């Protein structure tokens, strides 16, 4: 088959699931990442013959896309702000809202004049930790996660982006066991309650790790509370905590934060107009 015929087959096979623009984006991404074909060849060399081994790869990818498997997991990589990340089903696919959270931290610490300790709790792919280090070299970054395999992925991503960060295997349910002096904390912890599943798409529910998405209905703020208690002892005065949050629990979370007498809180909306980020300062 020619390149343009393969593109048309992609469109026919996926048109009941995705828009033409989405399908074309997926097709170009697959050409570039998996077949080493420049997407511009669709226009310049539409009759380029796609080889048999390439067709086998494309057929497998087409099947996975038809099952609504996220493209990022299929090709194993994605962009996040200024970094390129390897991703797999052990970790969440980083969202644009998390890019905004990173942007807020960088705004506040744009003019650093000395090395500043920063911890990223529940680091996942390392998107927050690595992008913060890459865009602000004076951050001394520690990325924390419970799963050793996830931390190996973080190390791989740090090396890929030529940044040096530290990693630590630790449970966010047991932060009281950690002893360290911290100046900045950033976290995008699990924050979705089970009854929100019905609002979620198949590509998230069927493929992304539930332990990184969901919290118990009876204790939806558990990870925020653990971090806030940790910060009572380990975060320096005038230190800051940056949270990505579930907008549905904004009031409850603000109430929890203000139940600690030495915290002040500021919220920020995401690009969709939802209260998605909080900055807490310790007095």
C-alpha cells in the first residue's frame, strides 16, 4: 500500500471513535516515532510504498487505537513542556493542567539566587520533577514514589533530558517517617473518587493506573492531609506547597488547609476555568 492509502485506511478504521484531525495527528505521530517516516512525506511522496514489516507495525497500532488505548502508551513517549518523556501503563499520562501547575512554580521561583530544595510527592513519570529542574537549574529536586519500577522510569527520563535529580522510594501514607529539610513541595496526588468513574472516558479507565487516579470515597483528601502534616515539621518557614486538586473538593481541601494555623492558601484556575491548583505558604 502507498502512504496515502495507509493514511486513508487509518481514517476509515477510526472514524467512529476520533475526529479526522485526531486521526491524522495519531497517524503522523506513528510515522515519526515508530516507522522513521517524516510526516511531510504524506504530501511530498504520497505514493511511497509502505513496506511489509512497516504494515505489520501499523496494523498492530491500528488495533490498539481501535481499542482506545492511549497513543502515548502505544508509542511509549510524549512531550511535556520542555521535556520528552518515556511513559508506560505504570504511570499516568501527564495532562495540560499539570503543565500549568509547573508553570506556577516556575513563575514564583523565576529569580532564584541560591539552590532551593524541592520535593515532588507521587512523581509518576517524573514530569513535574524533571521539567522543574530543567527550567530552573537552582532547584535541588527529589522525586518520591512508592514503586521501584516507576522510579527506574523517572531515572531514565531524567537521563533522557540531561538533568540530575534524586529519587526516593517512599509511601505517601507514611510521610511521618521521613526526615528532611524542604523549601518547596509539589504534588499531583490521586484525587478522583470512585463515583466519578461514570464521567471518565474508556481510554483512561481501561488503561491508566487506578492507584494513581483514585482515592477512597470516605477519605478523598488523604494524600493532601499526609503532605500537610509532613510539611508542619519538615517544610521551612515561608516554604510553599503546590497542589493539583479535584475542583469538586476545593472547599473541603481549603478547610483542611486552614485548620492548620500556620498555612495560608491561594487558588488558581486552569485553562478550562476550573479551580485546579492551590499554593499553600507556611508562616
